[in-house]
C-alpha cells in the first residue's frame, strides 16, 4: 500500500528556498513509487511503497528541521502517472489533510490514513521519534552515523578519536536504542493505517 508524503517548508518567506536541496538529496537515495517533486512553491511530495521507507524519509526530514510533514496512508489511483503532481487517490487527500494538521502541531508532523485510529497511533509514535531526533546533539549524530554504517563501537571510537565508553555514552544520550525500537513500531502502525 502506498504512502504519500507531503512536505511544506516552514517560514519559507523569511528564508531561502530549501526544497531543491532536499529533492536532490532524496533523488536516488530513497526507493519510490513516484519520485519526490515540487508541487507548489515551497512544498514537495512523493510516494513510497514501504512503510519503513516512509519512516526513514520522515526521520531524515526531522533531522534536517524546518519542515511540516504530512503522511497519507492508503490507496492511490492506478495506473500511476509518470509524475507525482498528476497522481490522485485517497492517500493523496490524506497527505494533504495531514500536512495541514502538521502546521498546527508542536512537532510539525501528522499522519492521516484509511484507518483513523491506526493513523493516530502512527502519529503518536512518529511524534515520539521526532522528540528523540530533534534533541540529539551533533556528537550523538556522529556516533550514530558510524555505528549505523556498520562500524563497531570500538571502530567508531577510533575514528572519532574518543574512547569506546564515550561512544556508548553518545549513543545513550542520543537515545539511539529507543529510536531503533520506535522506527519499526511506526512502520507497523503506518501499514495498519493504510487499511
């Protein structure tokens, strides 16, 4: 079942347009049904097939900061057109409602889907994930990136020029284990929200 992400840049009238940079970063890095593309002004949209990919994109955008993120879970009209802008269906409508709701929420993140209770649950877990990610220090991000890239804590320590214990402390302070638990939970709830 597809997941539509509609994302709007916060405060775009007061700062530079950041959409082009994010689109470049996402292109080729994320498996998509329909590629991420600018839909209007400071907004962009894309369609992914797997809920864990949707979670990955949400976390990437949360880390980047400055976005209102709407996730729509549900069916889309098929056959899919060549462009995201030309696509329609319930998941697109849900993503539009979600991004509008996100603008009013503290975490600037909302989920809408075919199953409203499951969408609310997915939103709650993604909001908890947002709270974890947004408070993480640069040092924690460094350690997490190395460990997620396949290095052991000892290897990460050597690369960072710190002790293995310090790497463990950075992972703990960055709530990395909690993030690893929240991500698959969010993906399962998004799958349920899609109906």
